[in-house]
């Protein structure tokens, strides 16, 4: 079937939830993907900040192949070695004590909110405007976009308060004796790549500490090296009670997780939470390969070096349509003075996959293995299109 015929299947049979780009991707190698017509693209999107090691990375592929031959799924009722090894490996590198395996970002946040509610016995959660925490009912309530809430108002839980991002006074004003948790992204992704002031997270941490409120960082997008440290909250010197993760964790396999301190994690007992697929051997084998390769190939060094270079090069672009360039590591946004959709199309036609979020922010979240030469290739194309 050709591209047009294949896309018609989506039109005819899928529940209509996505505005897709009109390409049917077939295979990838490193930072490049190829569609079924043989057109090659430089991937500046990495499947929404997921493909940390790019496409078809030999170590990730081998880990998945080897594990698939042994065991794919066994359920959480039995132990499996990749999940156990990974838990220790990850927690040894963080300030957290315990893990729960989930399957997606939304599910991780859903579990984190349940944990905070159980721990505190309280019912209110503060989150921020323009945040994104997921599409399930509870994470939708936490997500700071009124327009997403509107059709589901009738079933959204009460107790979710959205306050402006990077505004500590707004958080102070929203706290009551019923506040269970504050959930924030260390750097807002979907909302348009917003980096908060250096002391914003620290101040949240202090307030949470004083009032025994659970401090949750949603690192679903910022985690796993995206911003130059393994987790972005490390950039701000804070120690949250709970962190959620997904996207980059398994380099493309569907996986998520919650990390928590011993104190908060101890609120859960068997029966409070669970999952059929979470922490399965296949995805955990992939996650192990990701962390090992981060070390073996100095991925974080590359993120810092290439990320800084990328932002510098973008700042050199002298274009009236550019309003702001911002970001950290390889999570970079270019805010335009007008809607960005046309540039997504133009760049795709020129062989580059990018994304536009928040209407007018071009968002670049390429594989973390991207090189300066590939950045040069992209910035030149962007320059031409803008
Ligand atoms: C993508 C994202 C989510 C939701 O993750 P899913 O895997 O799509 O459920 C939650 N929080 C943040 C910050 C995200 O970027």
C-alpha cells in the first residue's frame, strides 16, 4: 500500500485523537528515520523526547532481542531479574529509596498522586498553568490547560488547583490545611519549554518541608539526561519526595515509574496500587541497556556540549519571527511571533522532523546522541525556512 492508502486507514478506522504528520515511518538509524517512500529525515523530535539513544541503537536492540528470547512477560506476581537489577542501579544514583514500575507518564503521575494522598490523608493537589501531566482523569485535572478540562468537567475530581508557573507566591496563596501535594515539571515541556528561576524549586521544597506537603517532580519529559543531568531537578539542587518518569526511560519501549523517599513510600501497602505490565522483563532489559549505555558512551557529556552549542547557534539566528530561544541540554524551544505549524510542514518537506507546542513554540528534543555536525545541518535548514 502507498502512503495515501495507508493514511486513509487511519481516517476510516482510528478514533480521532491526533493530528498526525503525513508520513508513514518505516525504519531508523541513529538520528535519522526513513519513510516508506524512502525519504530520509533528521529526527529532531525523537518520538516526543523518547528515543534517547536514537533509532536502532545496537545495544538497545540486542538487550530487547536477548530478553525477548527468554521472557517477555510474567506479571508483577513473580520476580524478574532485569527489574530487580534496574531498581538498584537507578536508585543508587538518586536521592530516592524506592521504585514503582508503571507503563506511561500519566500512569506514573496517577500513582504518585495516589501515594501523596495516602501519605498525607489530604485531598488537594497544587499544579501549574500550562503544565502537562497526562490524559487520564486525575492527571488531566492536574494538567494546567482549561481547554483540555472543558469536555470532562463533570467527572474531573475536585481539589486540583492550577497556579501560574514560576510564581512562588501563587503557590503559597493556594496552600490550605488540605494540601496533599505540589506537582511541577522542573522545566515545562509541552507548555512551551519554560525554564523556571533558579530558586523556584528550592522554595517549593522548603514550603513542602515546613508544611509536610508532598513535593512531586514530574520528570516524564525532562528525565534521563534530556536536560544534561540524569534528572533535571538535580540542576536546581532539590530533593523531592516523589519523582515520576517515563518517556526516555526505556529508549522507546512503553515504560514509566515512580521513585519515592522511604518515608513517603511507606504509606503504600499491598492492595493500594498495582499494574499488570509494569516492571516486566522486556522493558526493564531495555531500561538497563539505556542506563549502561549512558555511562559507556558518555551520553550526558554529549547532551551538555551539543545542547549548549545548539542554543548558541539558535541565538545567532537573526530573524524577526524569533521571539525567544530557551531550554536546557537537548530540550530546546524557539518561541515565534506567529504560529509555528507552517514551519513544521516546511522543515518536514526539507527533511527534518520537528514539533510545535503551545501554538508558537518550535520544540526540539532530538536523540541525545546527536552531534554538532547534525545540529549545524538542522540550524542551516531552520535558518532558510524562517
Ligand atoms: C508526556 C508527558 C506526560 C504523559 O506521559 P504519557 O506517557 O503520554 O502518559 C506526563 N508528564 C509530562 C511532563 C510529559 O511530558
